[in-house]
C-alpha cells in the first residue's frame, strides 16, 4: 500500500495551499463531530477516475484505458476496539456498520451503508483482516459526472482497512476487486471493474478484462503535464432520469449478438465473425446491435493504440485515437442521445461547440456511459481560457472542470504533509 509523505504527488502545485486547508478543515470537523481527536489519527485519500478509451467495452470483457484524477474523497480516521465502522460523510447521515453482520441487506441497496458493509465483507471473504474504525469523509469528486464517486468511496474504505488491520499488504488490484464486489453484490449496481481499478491503482491504467477473475493491469508511467494539454470534463446538465433502459440496452444487444454464436461475451469472438454473418445478424437482431458490436471490436484495437501512443510519447497519435473513439461512440455505439428523447441532445451540442473552439487541435469525446451527462476534452493550454468560456456560456458557470491526471491511486497521507508551509525568516 502507498503512503505518501507529501501531498505534492496528489494535487497540482497551484492547489496545495487549498488542499492543506481542506484536510485541516476535515480534521476539525472530525473533532467537532466525535467530540475530540487523538494524536494517532490517520488520513486517507482515493481519487475519482476518467475513462480515456474503451467506451462500453468492459461489460463484454474488452479493453479499457482509464486514469485517476486530482479530485478525491479524503478521510480522517481513528481505529476502534469495537467491531463496528462508524463513518460520517460531510452532508450525509452517519453510517454505523456492525462487522459481525456482513450479509447483504436488501434495505441498504443504493446506500453508503451497503458499500461499507460490502467492502468489509469482501476483505473477510478474501482472508484479510477487518476491524473497527470511526471516520469523517469529505469529497470533491463530482457526482453524476462519470468520475465514479462511489468507486472512490469503496477504494477509500478498502485502504483504511488495509492500513489499519493488514499492514498495507492487500494489493491495489485486490482492493479494486473487493470494491467491485461491494458495488455489485451489496450496493446492487452491476458495474464493471474499470472504475475501481483506476481509482485504486492510479495514473493511466490499461486493463484487459478477457479474464475478469484475473484482469491484466498495466500502469503507464508518464508526466501528462509535459504534453501542454488540460483534461476537461464538461457537465452538459443532462437529466439522467429514465435512462436506465438506454444504458442496459448496450450490453444486452452486444451479448445477444454473442449468444448467436453460442458464447456469452463478444470478446470470445472476432470482428470477422460479425462481418461474415452480417445479413443474418441484421435480420435477427437489428442494425443497431450489429453496429454496437462492431464498435466493440474497433474500440478494443483503439485502446491498444492509445496505450502505445502514451508509451512512445506520441501525443498526436493519442489525440487521433481519442477522436476516433468519440466518432465511433457517436455513430456506431450510439450513446450520445436517447432515442426516446431526441429533443434533448446536450452531449451533441457540447461536442459541436468543442470541435468549433478546438479547430482540429486537441480532442473531444463522449465521457462514460453517455446519453446525458458529460463530455471529455483534451485542450491545448493556449486555448483553455477560450474553451472554458465557450462551454460555460452554453452550459452555465462551473460546468467546465479543468482536471489533472493523478499518478497515485488510493493511499494513506502522512499528516505532517498537511501542516501549513511556514517560510523561514531571513537572518542576517
């Protein structure tokens, strides 16, 4: 497990004073809520994530490229002798979980209680130790933005249990798998592993889900800042209500195509299988299902090209593949607007405005699940001010979030690093 000695590795240099203040306010809030704090308190952080490539591929055992970002959920923690976890999140009711009761509870579905109980149960199921603690958490991971606030929360709880009771010996990959187990079985959301893995491992992470029990994980170490581009996530203010059928239809249609060949997932096939049986598949499943399946195979290849471009520092090739991913998502995956609400196409508007400002520079694409919500853009720094202004003119102030890639995933933070920096007086 990673323990960072300095918060410099977690946040942009311009934000360090703000982050120190943020941590210190969390410590103060903990003390106020619990009636005091000991010298032995601990600090933890887990980041949100952004999908970079591999749009809607993980649920069919495909390939993805993701990255952790500088927005995170942080916790102030003290261990407890009792077998319970007490956790107060800023702005939410307290969670209190009895660690002697680790079965899923139907009434807890879609709650923080379910996520906490599920992570603890996952640790125990995997032969890891568990124990009690009390915590206060605060987050700046944007909800509904495709940055995976729930995954960051799960990874945070996993890192706390890892540090307090397992000497940091549980790997980042295992914590991600436990977090996914919590979200699937306890929270009730059938998510893939990408969100948790990117948050837990940190930096750019390439994941091959061919074998979901043992995914191939590759962390790509590079300094993204050297490319002089900003990562922007733009909230197009879309309404996610009633979009569940749209989201669910994508894996259902892909798996229906796979089922024609008597396999469960598209990853067990190849693109040529679809092309050679095009007439029959179109007739049986419809053109959209066929196009979405073709997107799957092409997107898998794009992930490989994105990874190669990052490894060789070929940023133009990287941007080219990002554009291709967005193009394929719009035309073939078809997750930029809902066919049940064609009057609302905020993602399409955002992508059009982005292309106009970027003028063949940078890149933009739909971000995450699609249909409503956010787009992603890689913006040259000399266009960033104009880009942000243009986006916020359309979608309102604060809709364009300028982020950075965080190289470190879930971690413990040395509390010495949050002390305000005091400049020494010059002596003569």
